[in-house]
């Protein structure tokens, strides 16, 4: 919708909007993670993705509650810098998994959906497919209100949507304030969001029917 509005503002009128989507997840046993909560992020470790900022949010959470864990999938030129900062900060319980296949990441998301929150702190985005994949297995998302992110995250319903310049402390506080019941409700709503808006089978069939 963000892109469609930009094109209409330039005078284009013959436009049809169809979302991408992701496949339905395979049924997997969720790993039992008693008394732990996790952040997961998936991106290249480059400036605009602000993985350093995610590290700072994780540190705030970890300092308040050492049951928090952070898992990052992806690599990039700033990886060593972020790791060095984490080592100096005294934070523990974080894992950099590097660049992995989509199948490996989707399996991890499926197996670790319970008490997990997907986080993205980019300064610019389209409509992240990684969020679609997270929501397909019932993982709520936290993200910046840039590009098309507001078309997938409904603030307070299936995740948290915030301004891109909101302080690290405030973002961490908003996440920390999510109790088990609210997190469970957000997880259910996230799965429903995927089913209603980002189910690849539904979306692709609707696209094909329009033009055949």
C-alpha cells in the first residue's frame, strides 16, 4: 500500500495491489523453554538494519531479567563491531547464527515460537517477508513504523509498532511490559494476521484469478 500510494501520487491510476506471502508452516513440536524469553532478528548486519540498536535493546532487557535470550540470523560488515560491543557490555545468552538457508531459519522459528518475539529496527523497509514468516508460526513482531511495516504490525494487537527514533530504553520497556497472557494473545493474533493477509497459497491464487 505504501508503494501504491507513492505511485498514485505520481499520477499512475491503473494499479492493482497484491501482497506477497509465505507458505504454511510444517507442524513441528515447539521446543520447551521454561522460564525463558527470546528476541529473534533476521537481517544483514549493515547500517540501515541497526542490529547494534537491537543489541542495545537486548542488553536493557537482559539487565532487567536474565532469562532473556537473543538470536540473530544473518551476517555483514558490522558483525565484529556488534559482537565486540556485546562482549564489553557484559551481556550473555546471545547467539549469532550467521547466514542460514530459509529452510533452516523457518525450522528454528517453528521450533522456538513459544515466548519469542521477532524484532526489526530498520530505518527503511518495504514489507518484510521475515515478519510474514515469523507470524506464520505465531511469533509477534516489534518494528519501526517505516515503509510498509504498518501494513503487517498492528500495534498492541499482533506486536509493537513504534517510531524509528523511539529510545532504546522505551522500546525495551514496552517489550518487558508484555506479560505472558498478552504475549500469548499477540501470538494468536500474529498467526491470524498471516492467515488472513500473508498466506502465500491464498494470495497467489487471488493474483492468478485476477489475470486469467
